[in-house]
């Protein structure tokens, strides 16, 4: 059976995609949103959110994601759990193909697939995710007030997040696999001035341990081969992110790291395809910004569809 065309197909069910669906639905657009795994996206990588406007007390991430999903559905968006593997073009029409071999058609597409964190790939990392293992200091830092934590990384993001985390943690040990940091000079100066920070050079985390929550890490020195156990309440991992753009890289322009390039209306190099949230180049990697971009993308789609139909 041939699927009825939609006005808009949104790819990605995180805060950006769900907000875009909400605004598109309120505008009366026939909207389909496709999510390959979990509604809420990277939002669910943390337990509680303290910096989302409107909540005096921390809000549980799963609860915020569920409310966003309900809002999108309330205003008429159709939600399906399917992974998009390709977007084809037929004139103005966009042909969206999923892993389940279903084909959907629309005049506009919003890509909100976000990024995935580069993982250490060590035992305990996935098992303790959200239970002391985090990829976002801004999200989770205040939860570790007066506690000892580990930070892994040495680039700008790792240093920026470490500086933020130093406001809360009693003690931070920064684990870096090289003998010097890769971050900018200014950030390094700030790092070296922190009184509650120690740096473990030429070292890697080989395991994260704990039963219900993180209790410590095993660290190996790459020069001496010596391994030691460090007790901690949390492990923050900042070794980079990868945008989820593999399915679209042949259709639109990406930057050198694979992030989507857009104009100020969030349109990509391909007419009628828009992008918002973490998958977009230069996007601030915060929930509130993802939501704002999701709203702008929906409004840009609304205007684009008016022009297409009038033309």
C-alpha cells in the first residue's frame, strides 16, 4: 500500500525533532517524525536536567522527553520508530527510505538526528550510563557537588567542561592519554589554575566499576604500563562527538567533521531540506537551543511550503 504524502517528515526524535513536530503540527502541517531508537535522543543520557527553563527543581530526563513526545502527538504529529537509511529526490518531492524498507514522501524534510558521543569502549561504560557515567558536564555537574570525579579527554570541550565541573566537585582527576593537552592556550591556563584538579598524563581508563552506581575506575599509564584503581562518584567522558549524517552525506553539504551546513533559516544546501539541533554545524549543544532551532526549522518549512504551493 502506497503511503499518503506528508507535508513534512522529521528525522530524529530528540528535543529538536520533537519541538519541530510540535510547531509543525500547530501550523496544520501533516507531519511524520521518524526515530530509530529512543524518543528523547541524547536527552536520556542523563538522569536529571537542572538547566531547562521552567523547572525550579531538577526534572527527570525521561519525564521531560515523555512530555515533549506527548505535546508533538497532541498537535497531530505521527510518530514512528524507524531508522532512515536514505533520502532520494524526485523534483520537489523528497523520498525517505527506512531500514524497514518503507518509503515515505513529502515536500520538506527536517533532519534532527543529533550526534553520538565517542565512547571509551571499556567495561562498565554502558552499564553505568546515567548512573555516574556522563557525557555532559553542564547537565550533570551540579549533581556531583562536593564529590570526587574523573574527567577523560584533553581537547577544548574536555577543558571547558572541567572548568565548569570544578565549581561543584571536591576533587577532579583529568585523565589524558598524551603528555600535553590539546585545548587552546587560554583554556589550558585556566585548567592549570584550578586548585581542585589533578592531571594523570599518558593514561587511559581501562574499566569503570560499580554495582548500582559508579564507584571508581581502573587507569593504565601508557608509559609504565602500571595500572591503578581510582575511587570516584562520577566519570565524565569528553573525547569528541560524531554527527549522525551518514544517510544524508551524498545529498547535502557537510563540514569537515560531518556536521550539516545551513543558512540562517536552517535550510541546507538542498532546497526543502532543513536541519536543526546538534547535527547542525555551530549549534550550541544544549537542550534549550535544540528546541529553539526545532521551532525555527518548522517555521522555515511552513514558509517554504507556502512558496512551493504558490509557485
